[in-house]
C-alpha cells in the first residue's frame, strides 16, 4: 500500500464506523426480547419494559405463611488426632540426605447432629401487588391482563380513575 492511499483508507474507515453506529449495527444491541420470559414469569430483557394501557383494577395479595416443623441441628465437636509427616533435606550432590519424622496433631472434628425438632414459619406465597390493564400497549384485543408491580406503582395507580391511561415497569405477568 502506498503512502498516498493510507489517508484515503483511514477516511473510508471513519465513514464506515460512523454509518454503522448511526444505524445501530453494534454488537449486542437488540430491538426486542433478549430471552423472553424467565422462570416464575419474570421478564428478562435488555431494555426497559414499559407497559401502558387503561387502568382496570388492582389486587393486593398478602403474604401467606404456615407453621412447619424441621429438624433442629446442633454442631458437635469431638477431639481427634492425626499424624503429620515432616521432612528436611540437607547436603548437596552425592551427600544429599533426607530426614523424615512424624508428629501427632490434636484438633476438633466437628459435625452437625439432629437434636429434636423446631417450629418455624414457612412462606407459602410472597406478598404481591397487581394491576389489571385493558388495551395493553394500545392493542384493543389485549384486555384484562394482570401485571405484578412494586408497592409504589400499586399506590400510584390505585388512586387513579377507572380507565385512566397508565404507564409503568412491571415486575412480572399474572397475579
């Protein structure tokens, strides 16, 4: 490549980079879902998930718990010993000498043991705040869709008139 062609090639490279960045041709940029729905109905997308529609209803499901029993585990330790090997080397060449000796080391060997049972509170259903929308994202066929939201969003939407336009980031679908 000649010296005269280098500035031309550099200019073309600069124009190509500018055009690709303006068109969104960079790697890792998506214009839709990155993975769709994850486990438990949670969203997993690369961008913000604003949902808009007409407010229809709200629902608050309190946390549901039950009393349960489980094994009560206690840490028990017993004294134990183990042999430890020691070596030392001395000399060089043909006069190398290795000396080996053993010592006994004392330590506590611990493990968990069941000692009776204990009662605890098990969460069967976590607390949820839900909002039902009509005309989700402007589509009249998408009516009566439930979305899980944060408590702040729930309070904000609950104060609005029925069929008021709302927009929020859901935590998940369904209620």
